[in-house]
C-alpha cells in the first residue's frame, strides 16, 4: 500500500520558535496533500489543502501567516508553525492523495505531536 | 448542509461478539466513502473505500457496506487487537468530511 512518512514524530519547543514538519509520499506521487490538526478524543480538523506548485488553500479560521505550507514537489509538503505558542500544541497529521490510480484515497502519515513550552 | 455522523461514539464488545458501526451522511455529489482505523497517537490507517450504493468490501474480520444514506462497518468475531477508533470520511465533489469516529474496545 501507499506509504506516507511524516517527520518528526514528536517535537518540544520553546514559545516563540518556529517548527517545521515534513510530509513525504514514499512510493507514489501525491497530486494533493492535506494538513490536519487533531485534539484529544476529537476527529481530524482540516487546516489546509495543497497542490504541487501552487499556493495552499486554507480552511476558514486557519491563519495563513501562522501555518506556512510549502508543496515544493509531488512527494514533499512541509508545514511550518511560526512563532509557536502553547495554544499551538496539538497533534498534526498530513495525508497525501493521488487522483488517477488511487482515486482520491488519502494516505496518512503517523502524525507529529507538538508541545510548545 | 453536508454532514457526516458516526454512531455510536463508543462501543465495548466482548471478544467474539459481532457488531456494526454506522456512518450516516448527507452530502451533495458523493464521490467516495472511506473507512480508516486510528490507533492512539498514530495517523489513520486506510481500510476501505466505497463508491456506489450496494458496494461491499471485506478485509479479514471487517466488512464495509454502502447505501445512499449510510455505510456500515461490520466486525465479525472481533479480537482485542481490533480495539481502535474507526473513522468514516466522505468525499463530496472537492471536499472531504470526516466523522468524529467510533471508539471500539474489545474485551478479552
């Protein structure tokens, strides 16, 4: 099956610093990548959708300048949490989808646990 | 309004006790319905995708079915290792909608 690698799996940082999370599709080219945030015992909350080479589409209420998304290639997307604060602490998950063969199935990374002190 | 609702929120089963999880949806232009399994602290793992009413998919102890209004995930003779949160997602046109999940606990 399709494999999506997300790194790092856990990060602890000081308030005010920036954190970059990488999401790679290892064995397929992802037409679209998605970034989600998940709070304890809640479902996934879509933050943004990105297509390779174009600007990400952010969901309502998600700050574009706070959560920078770069989708530089068909296999790599990054999420940078800028000037992180304790309220940004959460579980961030990426997914990648391929439209032609995999018919829009989203394959998820293992997630990144961000703790901001 | 497009919506996906999963029930029950939580389900406790004895090992071997079969049951079903429900995912009901109201969306315009269904393009696909997806079932995922999520273990604590992990990303969702893809299980099934269904595209049209009447379609069924099976994998080991799991069987997913789809009608025009809902999908069921049937679990036959579950084992403790089936304990997880099961998420349902619906794609309508270009949007994906996730349900809040069913937390399944299988007791030995």
